[in-house]
C-alpha cells in the first residue's frame, strides 16, 4: 500500500503554516500554497495532514483537492492520500523548454563532466534555495545522482554560497532563516559563518563546500557572469575520498574558466 503521512509538527513543511495569508486572490494563493506543500513532501498526504501543514480550513481543502485532482495536478491513492500529479511535471518541464540558457548550459556541463569525470550541475538561486535546472551525471560515481528540479538550501551548497557571495551582507541576512538549518554535521548554521564563507568565496573566485549538503560529497562552483547580480552557477560534485585539495582547486579553476566562457556566450547571444 502507498505510504501516507499525517505530518507531525516537526515535519510540517507547508508554506502557509499558520502565517497570515499574503495579499492577492485568496483562492489562487491557497492553491499555490497547497501545491508547494505537496512539492516539499515525498509521501501521500491526507486531508488532515494538509490541514495541519498549511492551516487552511478543511472546507476549503475539500474543494481545492477536488479541483486540483480533476485538473490533473494531483493524483490519489484511493484511500484518502494525495500527491502531485502529471500536470506538475508538464508545467515544470515547460519552464526548462522555454529557458534559452539551457542548451548553452548543457554543453558547458558536458565539458566539465568530460574533463573531470565527475557529476556537473547547473542551478539557479530562488530566494534562499538553489534549484537544479540541468545535470550531467558522472559515468563512474553512481551515488552522486541529482535530479533536475531538486532544491537545496543555498547556505549548504557550493552553488548557493557562490551565488550568495554576489549579494551584500544585509541582502544575505534578509534572505536567510536563523538559525540556518543543518543538513549534516558540517553545515554552516550561523549567519556569521555564512558571511565569512561568502567573503572567502569572493576572494578565491569560486565556491567550495565539504560534506555540508551531503555526507561523503564535496563540491566546487562558479557563477555564470551574464546577469548582475548573478543568478545562475555551475558546479561539480566529487566523492570526498577520491579527490585531494589540489584536485579540488583544479576543478574550481576549471569551473571558473567554463563559467566565464558560458557567460560570454550568453551575452553575445543577447540572453539576460
């Protein structure tokens, strides 16, 4: 039987969560909050779990769930559980299909993957998270798999740190929750530590992290200089036990070179 959850208090990840509803059309905002709640959870969610996670009235949830299910945005297990449906994938894929950067990014990722042998990623910052838009998997490190559409906290990734380094301290502070959530024992959990890491990133020219987002993995990343401040970055994920400090520095320099070339190509193509 498909797994369903009632989302205990500590696991609630819905965007509403008892906060005052923002301005706008209430029904549209509630539908968006509901979809984002599903996107943030892996299990089948019951009406009770959704009520606890979002704070939306049960009467409203009944109507929203029915409408989203009938339109293909949700699917049901037939026993009261719901999860995202195929329409979510179709719309998400449409975003990538219409992004003029992606074909250029794919070529850059293949260059990094072929020269290093490791997995390469292209991501965009969305607030205090990074969203993976494209990836090229290593042919030899099957455990370093990252799917398109995955999101991670910016402070726990080399991608995020190199993009946050484009901002001022006040801008960073305005984006980040305090304390910063820890994904591993190595994750930075204070603004002071994050700001220091961003300063080091600016000085070095590329971002680094070691097992801050995923145990056993270290990453390097460089921004794509076609927007100010930069919104996109390219990275390389490496098994911690397979690379030396010197090798990681070499990957960081390669990423900086590839990212600079990609930025020039995008600007020449008129892509902003």
